[in-house]
C-alpha cells in the first residue's frame, strides 16, 4: 500500500471534499469534491510531482479511494483515472531552470 501522509475530509450539506497527500514519485496529492457551487458533478483534482494539476470530471469517490489506497498511486492513477474521464489541465508543469547555462 502507498504511504498516505495526510488525509482530510469536510462535508457541508450535500457538498463533500476529501483530500490525501501521498508519497509517490509521480503524484503529490489527490482531492475529490462533489457538488461545487451549483454543480452536482464530482471532480477529482490530481497534482503531479512536476507541478501540473488536472481536474477530472464525474469521477466517483470510490475511484479516489482505489488510487489513494493502492500499492502504487501512479499505477492506480494510470489504470483508474488517466484517459477515462473528461479532463482539464488547471496548472502547467513547473519549468526547470538550468542554473549552469
């Protein structure tokens, strides 16, 4: 099982949020939200180690749980999330700076 360094959850009415910081060379954290604003949709936010962040639409909570609790978070993300849901990149990867240039 992957090591989860922090898990948080919050519920307000029909809106729910869960969050996990994981030890992974590929993913920093995963957050799942339901019913943001006037929406009844769920959204999975995945923050990559390279700084990129993606928002996946209509991902069930049990998928978040499968990824967070997997032996390999990166492999589970590839199996259960990547290329399976509508996605939008919400943050670009960090640009590396060559300090020797």
